C-alpha cells in the first residue's frame, strides 16, 4: 500500500514545508511507502500557490523534519520532484516571465493563483540551450532530497506537466533533438532519469506516468506507442518502480505497459481495498497507491486490514485550509 502524491498547498512563505506538514506525513507513516506531494525544483518550476520547493536551504531543512518524523515511525518516504512547464502563470513566475514549455502552445483552462483564477497563457518555448539547465535542476533536487533524508525520489512525468508536455506530440511540435520522433520526445525524461540516478542510484528513483490524460489540452496521436516506448526505455535503468495513473482503461492497455517495463509497477486510480487486492492477486500490479483515501484515513492500512469503515474526504479542504481537512481526520481508535 503506497500513499500517492497529493498536492495540498500548505507550505509557508518561501515554499518551505511547515510543522503541520510534518504532522500530516507522520500520521500516514504506516503506508508501505509515502510519495510526497510534488515539490518544485526551481522558482520557474512552480505552478500553484504554497506548493513546497526543494531548491533552497530552508526548504531542505523543512523537508528534513518531515523525513525524520516519518522514519521515527518506521516509515519510508520518497520526494516527488516536478517542473510544471506551461501550467503556471506569469504572476507566479520570477520577474513575471511567461511560463516555459517544449513549444509555444497554450493549454485551455484556468489556473489558481494567489490573486484568484487566471486564464492559462501561451508559454515560451524553451531554447535548446536552456534544456540542460532544467536537467541540472532535477539533478540538484535529487542532491537536496538526499540532504533532506528522503529514501528516494519520484520523477513527475505525468499529469500534463513539463516532462509530460515533452512526451506528447499534441504539446511538443519541436523540430530539434527534443521533438518529432518518440525517441526525441522522450529525450528529456531519459536525461532527467540518468541525472537523478547518478545522484541516488537506480534503486532509489521512481517515475510517474499518466498515459491517458486529457486535462489541460493534453493529447497524443498514439499514446500506446508513445508510452510503450517510454516503458521500454525506463526498463533499462532498473528503477525502484514505474508508477502509472490508470485512466481511460478502455483506450489503453496498461497490462502491456507493465509487461514491457518488467520491473516493480505501482497502479493508481480509484482503487478500493477489494479492487486493489484483486489486482495484486491477479498479477496486474505489484503495488497500489491510494490518494484521497489516504488523505482522509491516516491509518488506512489498519482500516483495510480489519474491514473498518472509512472517513470520507472533504474536497472543500483539499487545497489550503491548514489543519482542517489535513491533520484532523480521526484514526480508527479516535473514531
């Protein structure tokens, strides 16, 4: 049982993890593995208010308190590292610059900012000379995760963020070494994986993908071919795991993806105890990650083991709200 990454927007000034975040993760340390909310690798990588970073000394110190608390309870914890790419806004970016992306293609929709909802903007395409700097930021994030005491990191290559934007030909129309063929579109992910593995070792690095993801105008002409290639590419690194958000099951063969990858596989997406147990028994996956159920039930493994009723997540408090809907969900004993 894995706790899936969940953006909760509770970081403090400077995007520093707080003591409330320490308590939130400590409460959920009975998960087989915690994967934290996504943590931006640089100021440019930020997309939403109060998401934690992992590039300043203060942020690293804040995360160190989290890992110490989880380890004291006997838990394991990976840091999810991300760059949001075009899913940001100039009001959030350093110097009010435009967000960056593989290509200057606008995503439809709005984004939440500290000034309320704003329409997404047409991003600026990263230059060929800038891309190595982004890879270096991911590498430094791995260095900082090690300093903060994490057991490993998960590279966020899903949900329409920067690496996912590079992978899909609906958001990547580049004509250089990072665009065109599937191999070229997967080049950024390949370079990021190699950079992060060079710091932590392959056994401490996971990757998250979302082959079917149509929010934020994300599209690909052949997702099965694209993500089968990505799975085969990743299989060569002997990573800790591949973590797949399994949406659109009728239009994508996730079993094929799992077989091509060959290593540890985490399935995610609307699982309950019965479906998760069946998926593992049937050999469809090795592990299952739970998002909102872990949010609302800090002792989810215990509740599953005894068949106890579950707290229901309060969607109104998913993002911000301090302790409410965050650290105040009761355990089974408290209930």
